[in-house]
């Protein structure tokens, strides 16, 4: 039991930090431009595939730096030539634009790299077990992922709260017109935030690629979870996104390792009820591990009903 | 959500022009109102006589289903300003309940004919619409969109757990010929199913149009524009949103039911996020600012889905690019673009646009041809490399391994794009001139 708790906590925190790498960019973009970027997970996927492609020629480490830069550049171009033009039509067309973009990026990735997973490997330097708990080897690469995400989180925090650029960004979040009056180029700030946000998603993609599966459906799998994170945490709130990332990371990881159903609980206390047929029987026998994937969405619906601003948000979505 | 009004600048123009005939006596208005529906009915009846092939019949059946689905979606997005990412939930549940109902009827030999089955789907959609609508319509905007996404994921994941009802990955099948027969109709042949779908499509379209003309329909528009003022008038915006939501779920259920009858199967893909995306694309490509928009969108999208997938394997990419182009350049959709010209045609100044349009058409076609050639060659090189590099585009043989086709295609795409940009100011100038002349004539 202790083994399960320790390993699941480690994995849950790791998954949560990865989610936060993406959610931070998404929530910053939302609070600036008021648009939920549907294609954010697609930039994460682009990061993974670019990282894979670059690592084939130059090795993992250059890919780790180059792929996010390239993806961030693409993101900035999308903002400059796509989103900014749609902006004048209102928020719904903006959301729909990113929706279409996600669709196109998935098709392009499928066209270039195919539908099957690509062979994106952990670099040899990090391909060893870091430590052993209860007979289970914990890979060093996972610790490296954790270190990178924490480092980026701290750097982001420092930039936003301690530097001039960070102050301008924070001011532009709430009072874009006032910031423009003071002579700052607000559209350029938007472009910068969009580029950096998509770049951060790409970092998550590059480091998650070798550990998870790098495949053309990875954006579709992760995208909805990402929305759950930023909406549950509270749109526009970085601390909220952080809390929700960890919460969902831990909940999902623990759910996967719990093979418990209503039937098994009853059996444990000595009541051996025969599973009935039909829908009731399905519910009787379903395990928590099977329900795991829908817990975040249940959380999303419940939180939004009870508190439309999210857990820590102060503005309504 | 007030920005939805900006999507349809055409609507205001059309309304200005359309408000004039209302001064006329009522009798003429009724004829003018019934005529389009008679025309639609005539088209639905005559279509299988013109397009007699089996594929055409299948495609027209799909179009009928999609028209109902897209119109029901537009009750939310276009009329009430609620952007939903989970409308397929009600479509899928309608389909599943219909399939189960068909099996029950066939098993117990109940005296119920097949043409009544869409009622079951509609009731199922309505029931779930009431449940999910009550919890999701308190807010419009992003909160509503996110809750709809959450519910969609919940239901589609839930369908994998409740296997005895949803049938797991294979889905649930039914046999539409095992029902009570009326007038000796077996509904075995596709032509009979087509007329069943066409009849329901017309009924639903008339009903949905009628709803837009009721006080409720007007209140929906008011809630879309300014919920706060609606509250001041003494109405509850949430109650109006729930009503719109339930009605739209009802018609989505009917559409799902028709799909279940057409395919004789319901599976989890019916409720999926992908299906919700397709209906959103269809409604928006057609145009959400007008009632006919989603009809146009449903027809175009079904046509593209069926015919493009025969022509090219990367049709979904073209589909996505078309959607982005519509969002960026024509947020009123195809119908919005066409209806923009209504006042000009009525004023008789539309012909002044023709030279400018023809001038722009050339570069546009060149640019598209270049871009399509680039995409197809890249697809051949990257995905179909095993088939060799020799290929043909619209009958022109070429070798994608050579540099020449790439240069030609690239030059066409870039050159066409630059030429289009150079011509566009003349198109806008012609547009302003024609609309100014139209205003003068109408004034």
C-alpha cells in the first residue's frame, strides 16, 4: 500500500507539473485576449514531433531547445496573421478559429509523420534507474522531467513578478487600454505572450514525448484535460491552474492504480451479491480505474455548477 | 455573446430591406411565406427522380439527417448565442433509444410503424436536454461551452462503461424491416428510407422555423444580444436558454433517430466529440446568422465528406482549411455571403460587381490550384512514398521527385496570392460603389 502511495504520488506530481507547463500558457493567453486557445494541445504535440525530428539529426538536447523556439515562433505567427484578424469579429469566431487550427494541425501531423507512434527515445545519458523503492525502479528521466517543469515554473514566476516585462504583462491582463496609453505596444505584448505560451506547451511536448507516446492523437487526448485544468483552477488564475494541475494529476494517477469496484467492496466485507444484468450490473462491476478518465470531467461539471469562476478565479469565464 | 450579431452584418441589411414588404396586406404575406416551403417540398420529392443512382440516394439521405441536426444546432448557436461542443450527445442518445425501441417493438410485435420511431429519439433528446440543460445554461459564453464539452466527454466515456445499453465498441444493431407495415411499406429499399427522412426533415424544418417566429424565438435572440436587458423586461434568461436548449436537443434526437433508421445501427461514434465538431463546422460554414445557413452548410459538408473522400485521402485537411478560411474571411458563412447581395440584386446594381469578381476569380483559382498541387505532392512524397513518385493531378502526369512541379506549384500559389491581394482593393471599391448606388435607389 505504501509503495502504491509513494509511486503514485511521484507520478501524479510529475503529470500535474506537465499539465501546468501547458495550462500556464493557456491561462495567460486567456486572461490577455479573452480567448480559450483550442489548439494549445496541438502546439504541445507539434513540440513533441519537432523535438523527435530534430533529435534524429542532432540529438535530444538541441531538440529540447530548438523545438520550443520553432513552435513558439509558429505560435507568434498564428497570433499575428490569424487570430488578430479574427479578433474584430468577436470571441466566438476566435474560439472557432483555434478549433479549426487544432483540426488542421492534427491532419498535417498525420500527413507528415503518419498515424502510428514514432520512435522517440529517452536520451542515453538519462536512461538509467534513479532509485529503487520497494523493488520498483524509478527512471531518472522522470526525475529530469520533474526538474525541468519545476525550474520553468519558478522562472515563469520570477519573470512575471520580478521583471519589467512581467509587470507590463500583468498590467495588460487587467487594463490593456491603460497600458497602451502609457506607450506600450499591447499587440506586441499579446504576440509575445502567445508565442511564449505555445513555446511552453512545446517544452512539455518535447520532454513528455519520449516518456509517453508520441502519436498524432496525443493532442486530442490531452486537449480536453487541459481545459478542465484551466477552468477548474479558475480562468486567468496562475495559482489556480497550478493547484488544479496537481489535483488532476494526482486524482488521475491514483484512480488508475485503484482496481476497486462496488462489487469488490461488498465481497471484501463478506457479502457476495450476484451481479445483476443490464446497466445496474455494469455500474456494479465497474472499477475506479475504469472510471478514472471521466473523473476530471465530472469535476469540471460539478465545479462549474457550484462556482462558475473556478476554484481560485475571480472573473467569470 | 453580443458579438454574434457582428457575424451577420448581412442580417441587418436584409432586415432593412425585408421590413418594407410587411406594410403590404397580410394575404400576400402568407403566400410568400408558404411558397418557399412548397418549393422545398417539391425539391425533396423530385430529387430522387433526378439523381437516380444509389450513391446519390445514400448521399441525399445523409443530407436530410444533417440538415435537421445542423438546424437544431443553430437554434443554440445562431438563435440563442450558446456555443456548444457537445451537441452530438443528444443526437447519439436519440439514436440509441431509437435502436432499443425498434428492437423492443420487433421483439414484442407491438403495433408501431417505423415512421413513428423518430418520436422516440426526439423524446429521448428532450429528456436529456432537460437534465443537462438545467445544469449548463445558467451562464452563456465560455462557461456554457466548457460545461458542454465536459458533458460530452462524460457521456461518451460513460458509454464505454455502460456496455449493456451502449453495446461497447460494436454498438447496437436493429432491423428496420421488422416493424408493423403501413401501406405495405417495408422500408427495405433505400428510396423508402429517403422519403421517410425527407418527410421528417421537412416537418422539423417547418417546426424550427415556426419556433423562430414565436415570442420565445424572439426572446432567444434577445437573450443572445443582451441578457441583462431581457432581465429588466421581466424575463428569466436562464429559463429562455433552457427552453431553447431542450427544443434543440429534441430536434437533435430526431436527427439521431433518422440516422439510426438509415444505418440500422447506433455506436459510440454517434455521441463523440468528433460528431459534435462536424455539426459545428456544418452550421458555421453554412452561416449561423440566417435560418437557411445551416441547411446550406449541411448540404455542402455532406457533399464534401462523401465526394472529397473519394478524390483525395487528405480531404479532412481541406475541410479544416475551408473552415478556417470561412472563420477568417466570411464569418457570415456561405449563406451570409450570398444574402449580402440580396439588397443589391433587388436594387439592380449587382451586375456592377461582376467585372471585379471575374478579375479576382482568376488569381484565386490559380492560388488554389497551386496550393492543392503542393499539398497533394507533399502527401505523395511523405505518406504514399511506397507507390513511387509518379502521379497525376487532374489528368496531368508529373513526377513529385523532380523539382520542376514544385517550382511551378509554388509559383502558382504565391503568384496567385499576390495577384489576389493586388486585386482585392478593386473588389471592395466596386462593392462600395454598388451598395452606395443601391442605397440611393432604395431611398
